[in-house]
């Protein structure tokens, strides 16, 4: 995607009149934005509503009259929420770094060392990327159990790379491909080893790719649900998505306030990281679907 | 010895592949094979199974709940993917105009895709609540309905509700990736066709769409794969209810294998999804090949 092509693709839209553009562009866009963002607003407003306002059909539900921090307080002090937060953070960071390391080595080997059979390995990595966790979790649960990892953080740290490594490797292969071969040849002539080439030439040039892959991998592990639901059962080692879904729902009484506060707080860290690295995230996402 | 390793591409390649290969073989390839094997056994939690051949599959073929789950999965995947495609394409075309704050719009639109699905699903659960649903409240105030809608208590309502949640989550992905595709189309095509008197619809039909087809095929393949194997939304919003009306293959396999302990049967349900996934991949792969060939590309 070259830069010149990306600018002003709208071409001749200046021919359009302002009122027409308002109806055909801004109005639909406003509706899209409203629908896409409303659930977040709703999460936020519900987290600060006292129970009597939550369970009343009178008044204006879109606003809160007496905001309260009771739900957040309950979440932070009466539940294991802080522990879930810590677990999610720990598992996401460790599995992201482990996967990134393995992926850098693998991508370099496939793309640049071109060992015998590298093409087939590259294809296998792509196919691994297409294996959905929901067809893998049952046998994987039995593997985790056999290895004695059931109900430990290791179960998650070691299984998340099954979807992170294929994704990161695939993305990094694309980045490494864009680095000119000549750089590497010069270094080889000057007597650099492959390891030196990787750490001193390729990696510094691939920093944007590393950030893209890292951000994407972090959000993927933060959002992971089915493995965390299946492989962990003790409350103190659950992750946020699983903890909120399984522990905050007690019988038929739904504590909507603290449920929404839990959902909101659990979404904030990824939204925060994302807001700093939007461009990297988008290029990671679009890169992941490119051949 | 170390020097020799440094210069042998095959040996060094093997060393570099080692960490990824060990993890993937142990936690991906082996479980995949194990899953196929489990599907042919009557394994229960805590009890090794006996080989029973196709018994699980024969049972599931006759099982009303499994048949319903298959229907639900196909219905859910078809409707949600079609909606995601049209809405996503529309949103991408809107974002491709020269707008103010375009970068901001693009960043905000992706939010539903990046926050944990299990957590946004809880928000939808609350939005679809039978007594306090904000949608029902708004519709009542507008005078469109008299009684609150039972979104998740009635089979067809529940099906459409979970589809709505899935579309909400998936549209940003489709829109942003298609937008990236749109931005690679050179404006000169539009200028040339406009000079030849093409209408906006003709431009879309004969310039945008053909050039966008490859990326549409890839994006929609991914979208179909993820929708077909969806688990979180259903597990959180309905747990497959009411009356199994929203059970998908993935949630049913979880219920049978993990909650019910019938690992063999659950594995068989998972494995039964594979042919459908392969079919989706094949359709898109061969579709793209045929297109490349039509456009003068050689046989690969």
C-alpha cells in the first residue's frame, strides 16, 4: 500500500453539494457511531447508578440522578476482582512476550534462513492460525490435565501461544519480507553472524511490526475466554472475562451495577493500550488478513 | 561446532524454529489429533475411553438437540455474515469519503472489536433484559409497543438478539479491513470512469467491487470461520437457551464435554464442525484462484 495512493481516494467528491452529503454520509455515519458506542455508554452509566434508579421504569434511564461508587467499591473490596485483574495482566504479558520471541525466531528462519522445507512450514503456520480455539479446547483440556497444569496460570500461559504464535509469525513474516536482502548480504560479507544480523539489523528495522504484533497479541490474550473458562476453576486464578461471567452472577439476582462496572473496568486497559497504538493495531489487523 | 552451526542454514533454521515448533506441536497439533481420536471413543472425565467407532456420530446424527444446534449455527452464521458484510461495506465506503476527523472515527469504530467479547456480551445481556431493557423502554415511550419485549425468553427473539450482538461486534472488523482495501484503489480509475460518464453506481459496480473482491473474499472467510465457531457471546448471553434455541455447535460441545463430562461426545461435536470450516476455506481459496486465472495470472 503506497502512501500516494492512500491520500484523497475520494477523488471528485467536491462535486457533491453539502446538504446531500449530510444525508448520504454524515447521517448514516452518526447512526453507525451511535449503535456501535451505545453499549459502552450504557455500561458506564449503569456502573454509577444506585440500585433504586436501576430497577425503576420511571424517570430518564439515560441519565443518573445520584451517581454512586457503591458498585465499584463492592467490586474492588468484596470480590476477587483485583486478583483477576492481576492474573489477566500477568498471563497476557507473559504469553505475549513468549509468543513474540518464538515468532521472531520462527519468522526469521522461514523468511530469511529459508531452510529446507521453509515454504511448507510457513503454510503450516498459516493453517494453524485458522484453527479455532472452540474446536481445540476439549482435547487441550485433557492435555493440560495430563501435564498436571490444570487450574494453574501456566495452563493459560502455555496454551495462549497456540493462537498467538501463528498470528505473530504470519505478521512478522510480512514485515521481514519488506526489509531489503542487500542489508543482510552486506553484513554477511562483513563477517556478521546470523544472530548478529537478526538482533542488530532486522529487529531494529522491524520495530513497527513488533509493536503491531505485540499489541494485537496482548489484546487477544486479554480477551481470551474459552480456554480460561475451561482450564481454570479456582476463583483466585481466574481472568477478568471469566471471573465476571462466572462469579459475579449469583443465582437469579443480577447485580447489574457491579456486573457493568466489572465489564467497564475490564475493558479499560485494552482500550487504553489501544488508544496509544491505534495505527499499529490497525496495521496488525489488516496485515493479518493479507496474503 | 558453534561456527559451523552459524553457517548451516538448515541447522540454524531448525534451532530457530524450535520454541515455536515445540509449543505448537504439543498444544495444537497433538490436541487436534487427540480430538479426532476422542471423537471415536466414549471417554468421560476421569475415565479413559474405549474405541466405539462411529457410535458418537451416529448418536449425534439422531440427537434432536444436536440437529437443532447445527441448524442454529448455520442460521446464525449465514444471517450474521450477510449483515456484517453489507453493513461493513457500507461503513467502509462512508469512511472512505474525505471526512473531517477520519482518523478519530476509524479509531472509535474499532472499539467494539477490541474490548473483551465476554464483557460486551454482558452489556448486551443487560440491554436485552426482559424487565429493564433500554430498547423496550425507548420503544414503549415512542408508543411503538405496549408490553416489554422478552428478548431472550422466546426462541426466535433470542436468535435475532444474539445475531444483533454478533453483528455489532463484527462490523468494525469488516469495515476497517475493507477500508484498507478501498484505500489501495487508485483515484485515477474513478476519474477516468467519470470522464466516460459513469454514474456513481456504475463506478461502484464496475470499479470498486471488482478491485475489492480479493480482500472481500479473505475478510469474509475469516468472518465466517469466527462466526461459525462462536462461543463467548452465546455462553454469556443465553447459555444456549431458551429451549436450546441459540445453542451453537461450540456451546453444545462445551455443555456435553465440560459441564456434562462426556469428553468423547463433545469432541465428536467439535470435529463435526471441521468439514464446514474446510468448505468455507475451499470456497474462498478456489474462488480467488479462478479470479486470478481470469485476470491473466498463470497457473500456480
